[in-house]
C-alpha cells in the first residue's frame, strides 16, 4: 500500500465520522438563504456545497488547506497535490513515494497520440486537451472496478488510481499539444529524474539556460491548482463526478467549462490590453498617458482587464507571487514595465470611478506577461497551462468526494412564474 493511500484512509475515516456527527446534531440548521437577485444572478454567494481543499477569503485570498498560497509558492506541485488531498505537506519519504508513483504511470498510451494526430491542424488547444483526457477513459480503473461491483466505501481508491495516471501523463500530453499545434518540432520525451513541472517545462522546448522558466512553470502550477469548489470548471467537474462518472469524464467536462471566455481566458485578455498599450505608445506610456487611457476605457463602458474579483477585496496574493517573480527575471521588459505601471495607477483610477467593488489586480493581471517574456506568445495555449494546473484541484476534490460518499447533485429549479407568485405572497 502506498503512503498516500495509507494517509487518505486514515483521513477519510476521521472525516466521515465528523460529518455524521455534524449532520446528526445540526442537520436542520439553516446555512444560507437565497434572494431573488441571487436566483437570477447565477446563485453567486449561495452556500450549497462542501470543499475542503481550498477556500478564498475576501481579505486574504486563496488558502490551500489552511495555508495561504504565498506560503506555498516555493513548493513542488506534487507537494501541493498531496496537501490538497491530505491536509498536510508530505515529508521527504512521502514526496519521493508520490513522485515514483507518477513516474511509473507517465507513459501515454499510443491511442492518445493517434487521436491527437488525427485532429484538425487548427483545432483549439483546449479541445485537444479535453479530448486527450476523455479518450483515456477507456482505461479507467474506477469504471472497471465499478462494473465489478466494488464497495461504495472503496470508490475513492480506483478514483485515486485514475488521478495518478492522469496527473502523471498530463505534462507530456499538454507539452505535445503546444509543440504540435504551433509547429514547434517533434515530441520531447520526459526526463527520468525531473520533477513534474520541471519535466513539463523541458518538454515544451523553451530555451531555459538559467532554469527560471522551469521555476515559472512550478509557480504557475501551484498558483492555479485550486480555487474552491463553486467556480465553473471545478463545479462542472464535481457535478459530473457526482453521477459516479469516472474521473476522465469529469475532468474533461471541467476543462470544457474552463475554456469559456468568462473563466479561463482572462489572462489572454489582460495581456492583449498590455500589448495594446505598448503598441499605442510605442513602448511604455508615462503615468499621465495611462491615467488618460484608463479613463477613456472606463467612460466607453469597458473594463480594465485583470482588475477586480468576484470574492477578493484586496490585491490577489497570486498576483503578488507573479509580480515578485517578474521583478526578478524581467524587470526591464517593456511588457512587464506596463504591468507594473498598471498596478501603480489603476487601483486609484477605479476608486475614483467608484463602480468597482474591488479595484485591485487579480491573478490574471500579470501571468500572461511572464509567459510572453519566455516566448510563449500563442494566446490560445494559455488556458491549457491553466487547465494542467487546475486538474490537481479537480482530482483532489473528486477523490475526497468519493471517499466521503457524497450523493449526486440535484438542486431544485423553479420557473419564473413560480418566482412571480412567490414574491406576491
């Protein structure tokens, strides 16, 4: 039995006992009320689900299992996955055990390459990623065990096996999507002893003599790993999984949600805004020019991309992590200088404008500029990077949900006429 299985067995038994006690003692207590505005507004802010892997505090930002994200930026993504699952960072023995398990499972089946090679040359990179995940469903351990009649209390074990296979293969698949879709040359094989994100960086084929691009990939994978359970992609994944669809079906569905322009495409829009400024002013604008441009943008009914957040009311700590990285590796880049200038100007403009609940930058305000610096300038690929990271959170939530025996999701819907009748009584 692997160390992570031992740890999860102990954790899940404890958590199931605690949940039974909570429901027995407080099961009838009201947690949340729903207003008509929330009913018509995407149920924003309505508490309807459990997610132990992470939480987003309005004044602190992303917290992974009780640890602020800024305290985790120097960790390996493998450590973050272990933390998401167990609530603890692994010691060296547990980390080595997990890394070895991933290495044992990272060979991508030939049929995956056949499917990707058969896709149109102009297929969207996210379509390629979602498809690659989906076709691997044929080898799902969970699907096989379920057909054999596995006990419900053990559902999480084959789900964990599917997760390990998917995570192990993901860097090779995602890197090949970049190289194939954008004509970067032949597929690069993983290096035996490199860590998960280090291998991903190497297989992308980006020139990296200083090793800082690999560091960026480690940071990027950590920063985007999870963000509660209610965002579109995580909730889609959880919803599909709640029907006992295996992790391949569920993760593919979650990635399709991530592909939407209101969710996973934000960093592209932020970078386009920065590049637009650079083109307009033939370099870095001065402060007065940027203030004028910001007001023109706002007065035309548009937004400043990368500023504001549905939950946060402070500068996103994930932006701070990327900013600190940028200050070290590319402080003289015009693109990065514009990101810095925006950070010093836009919050005050938005405060004066008065309509933004949060005038501060979110994670997307600076991440695209760093990718651009290292030569990844194919915007359509950026969401694949996001998705490669977020799969860590998707799968952690699936495994824990299976381990706790959570039921199928089935919220009640009502027609508009019901609402009209309700508010008139």
